C-alpha cells in the first residue's frame, strides 16, 4: 500500500486527559511547530457544539510532505487513527488536502476513496472533509464522521468550514524559523517576564551564573520594566541596595553594569547601536532598537489588536488575537520578585489587561454561541479572582444555556462561599434572582 500505517519508528502519543492524539516529531518541521493549543481548541469546539461522533485534524509538516495526524476527539479513536499519514491524493484526507476542495459522502462503506476499513466496519455512514487554508498550500484538513443520517451531518457543513478557516488563521500566526527571518538571530535576546524570569540569547538560555552577580539580573529586570525610559543612577542605586545605600553606590553600579553587559555578551562601552544596555548622561536604559523580544510587550500588542478588531465587529479576528494574548500570559509579571515595589505597578497593569482580554473573549464566544469555550474562559477568570460576582452570574447563565442546570446552581454556591470567605457578605439581589430563575427553570 502507498499510504502509511503505524510503524515502530513512529510514536503515537496519547494525552491521558483526553482522546487527543498527535504525532511526535517523526518528520522535520522546518521553521514552525504545530500549535497544539490551536488544534485542541478547534477539536473541542467542533465536538461540543456540533454533536459529531468523531473529529480528526491532519496537518502538513512541510509544503511537499503530505499530511500527518495532529489531533483527534470522539469515539472509535483506534479506527480513525489506523492511518496516521496520507500523501496528497491518497484517501479522502489526501484528496482534500492535495486538491483544496471539500468533499462529503453519504455512505462511507461504499465509497472506495475512504480507505480506513475499520471505520467502515463500525457503521459510519456520513462524512465531511474540509481543507484548512494555508499560506502556500493547504495546511491540512478537518474530517468529521457520524453514524447518524447524512442530513444531520450536512447541516453542520458551514460550522466545519468556519473552524477550518479559524485553524488556518491560527496556524498563520506561528513564528517562522528565527534563523531564517531575523537578521541578528544569533544576537537576539528573548526575555520571558510573564511568570518566572527567563533570558535567552540566540536561543541559548542564560543562567544566573552567566551574569556572575544576582544584582546584574535585577538591574536587567528594572531596565526592562522601565522599557524605553532612562533610569537615573541614583534611583538605580536605591533600588539595587534598598536596605542601606552604599557610599560608593555609583562605582558599585558601574560594576553591576559591567557584569550585566558581560553576561549579555556585549561591548563594555554600551555605545554601539546593537547594545542591549545603553549608557546615557544621567543613567541607563534598555535599548529598544537592539534585536530582542519581550513576552509582556507582545501580550499587550496582541490584546490591543483583539480590542481593535472587536470594536470593528470583526469577531473572528478578535478571537484569534485575544486567544494569542491569553496564551502568552503564563503568569503574573516577574513572579520571582513578589515584594519588589519597582515592578508592582507594571504587574498590576498587565494583570488588569489580562482580565479585559478574558472578559472580552468570553463575551464574544458567548455571543456567537460557543458556550463550551466561553465556560472555560469564565472559569479561568474566576481562578484568578473568585470574588467577581458578575463573572459568576455570566458563568451561571452560560452553564444553564448549554444544558448544565445543576452546574449552574452549584456555581451560585461557589459564588456565595467565595464572597463569605473573602468579604463576609452575601451575593447581591441580581445574583439571587438569577439563581431562583434557573432553579425554577426560567431564564
């Protein structure tokens, strides 16, 4: 046979938390990796909002390599995963991915294009396969199957097409290979500030030992927190030696700057255009022109992009940007500096923006009828702050709308408990009234 089945050289990894399955890196994927969160989000949305029995995603590792299994949700996993790779033109997934045209069949068992015999034996009749659009060629395909009548499945054709388009847009956001796209890839400084601090230079992690002095790392954090601004020397001395300002603070600061520059692998003078740390007449600053990336800045950019699209009524683009922003927020700003006053304002600003991102995303998902993803977003918000009573109300409503009345009622009890523990108060009348309406079966 021309197509590939499971082989010892290829490993299928099954996620123990769900029926999602994806290939290990059996093939080289130059320049990009599969965005697993995007695949999972689309699979969840498809399975929970359409009633399909199975949803499979195949993605193309490279423009000329055929398509590989990237994810699965639903029943009869083994049958649908009996073939994990299709060349263009082989089987219905290969035909759709290679030709770029969707297809469907009303009777899988009598369609010779469908080559997974185990699926046929299990009585699947209706089947839809839709291409995922890509930059150069189709990025893959999404296939759905059902043992129900074809009319039921075909009613969801538009949903499948929209989710394929959404996944295509998500995959287009994948960064290309830094070595191919960045002129200074070897010099590039990548800083992670959301969550624990992490620094990489040219893709290589920089440890504390790279800087020799902890205060050198602290200085870098301070300068990055004041992104685009000069921090005067006296202020830096006070921040670096808060307990007791040394008499020779200016000289000690020079030594710390020396170790910081050495750790970053740059010139001592700090006067070159590509230097990360610039020496100014009255202090120091982080050079925003040097090749670098900051996850906090990227988070803000994606958030503002999402808000812009939302104001324009372009909800699909808004959801993509807001999802990207939410994924970037791995934790509060510089969590390893919990008591440092110099980063608290910045931490508070970014946390507030995260709430705006999540609330806007949840509202858009709810408005478009995507209740399951909206529920997950509301729960993430309440994990961050369990005392947001209006979010509890929104979650109660969405749970009720999605047919989870018992969970909606339990959510009210969670709200009441959180308010009692934190503020020793009861929910407001609006929340009580909503609870009574759900309890009575009215909305």
